C-alpha cells in the first residue's frame, strides 16, 4: 500500500497535467481536426520526397488546405514556437507537441 496521501498527489498531478494540455490546446492555430489533416498530409510528402530543410512541403499542404494568410502565419509561427523550422522539424517536434497535448492524450 502507498504512503498516506499518495493517491491525492497522483490525482493533483493528473489534474495539473490536464490543465497544461488544455492551455496548450487553447493556443492551437487550427482545430485539432485541421491540425491532424496538416500533419498527415505533410508526412505523406515528407516521407515520399524527403526534407529539403525548408517549408516547401508545409506550404504545399497549406495551399491545398486553402488556409488564409492569417491562418498560415499563425500555423507557421506556432510550428516555430515548438521547434518546427523546416518540414522534418515540423513533422517531428511540432507534431510531438500536438500529439502530447491533444484531447485524450
């Protein structure tokens, strides 16, 4: 059996983590569904053609999704904030941030 209060500490930690995920989700530049579409399409291009260490695949996906200039800027800034400065970094770093913070994660 655990120490007295251990279950209470675990519950507080779980609540804190969920609060942090909620804060992160509030800063998403697009809905979770649209971000999922973006990351899926980016991965198809990146895995098929590699990374050129620029944003050519991301910009192609953004254009195909029909994002506005404002949405595009918000998305790319958000990617930069989470370590995504080129297609492979977005596919790794930014995707991991999204994956870890999305609802039900």
